[in-house]
C-alpha cells in the first residue's frame, strides 16, 4: 500500500477536520468521500494515481476518524454533511469548483446530494458502489432484494447498537463489514488502522448516527410501502446534470442491482462500468482498474 500523501487538520465552521492530501495545492481539486465504516484511509490505494495532475483531498467525514464528532443525531443530517463537503471545496478548489467529487457508499450519498443541490461546485461526479437517493428509496419500498439487504440499517438505528458493534474487539462490526463479501484486502496493518479510526463506542455512535439521521424508510422484508408513504422526491429536483461515472462491483451484497435500476432517468450524462469480479469494496479490490477508469473519465472533453 503506497503512502504518497500527507495529513493535515483544517477548520470548517470553527470545527476541526482531518484530511489526507496528495498532489500540489492549486491544481484542480478531486474530493474523495468515504463511506461506512471506513475513514479517509479508504482512498490510500488510489490517491497517488492522481497526485501528478490534481490536488486530492480525502477527509475523515464528520463523526469519523480524527474529525469533529458532534453529539446528537441532528448533526448528521445530509444538509450538514453536504455543508462539510462544500466547505472543503471552498477551502481547496481553484475558482471554487471541484474537478470531480468521488464518493463510495455513504460518501456517495453525500456526493449525490452535493451534486444535486449545489451543481455549480461539481464539474464531474464519480460514484463507486453507491446509490442515488431516489433509486434507493424506490428499491427499498418494493420489499424485495434491496429491502432484505438493507435490514442492517434498521438494526443500526436501534439504541445501543454502537455498544454491540464495539464488543469483543469490534467482532460484530467486522462481520457486518464483510457481510458475504471478500475482505482479502484487509491486511493486519489495515485492520489495525480501521480499529484505531473507529474510536470505540463514542466513535461508533457518531458513525451510526448517520443512519439514524437519514429519512430513508426501510420496511420489513416482504413488505411494500405505498407511494403515499414515501418522502416526496421530485425527479426534476433530483437530477444529476454534470457528467457522471458509476463504477459498480457486481458482487455487492449491500446494494442490489435494483437499487441502480433507472438511474439514467435522473442523469443528463451517465456512464456505467461494471466489475463482475468485485463487490462493495471495489476500491480496495481493484485499485488500479478503478484509478484508470476515473482517469479516463476525467480526460474526456
């Protein structure tokens, strides 16, 4: 694992955020947003691939790793998370725009929300095994494969789930981390780095609060939700107008294919690349291929 990056602490709204940086400041910005239960180190395998042409910024997102960890579920609403991403762009991007925002899992949710709400800040959008909010809620409401795969969300939202995740040296969290997928990439060194970043019960509570704050509705397996029960989602207000690349590991057990079905309806310019032999942890399993696909996308006129 290469380590051609440096760490820094930056202030956003008076609060401290830990970031990994690669490349020369002043170059076009690439903002990398990790998901659950990762931290900025999720991107270590590909940051050096972009350092010669771009300035790469990968934060520990709010509540994760060494960044600000506020109390209270309300501090983890998507509006606050988007505000953090926008603040990083304002701090590091020439002309106040990111050349690309790259998100995985929960980081993909923040990236989608940023691209939809503040498109003037994002030139290109790259998503790795993440889902558009409208597609995800639609799939959850059907009571099928995605509903079954997402029952862990209901479990995580329960009071005290962070205590169970932290018990026995994070045994439950590592089980959830794998969930039928390959963790061959999780070396002992990486495992130790993750457990340090998780920060015990207090750290896990902040991470789980992302799930508690989301308005997503997750019915029991086999139960469908009628349209009138769902949050109102206006397709016109949820469009992705900039060029958008989706990289998808087809062996993902967290996101079913139905969670991305119909995505093109919400996008002006969508490209999809499938990886048949990768799963949710595609950036760790296929770092060179992922980096090359992103490079090719960034090079498009």
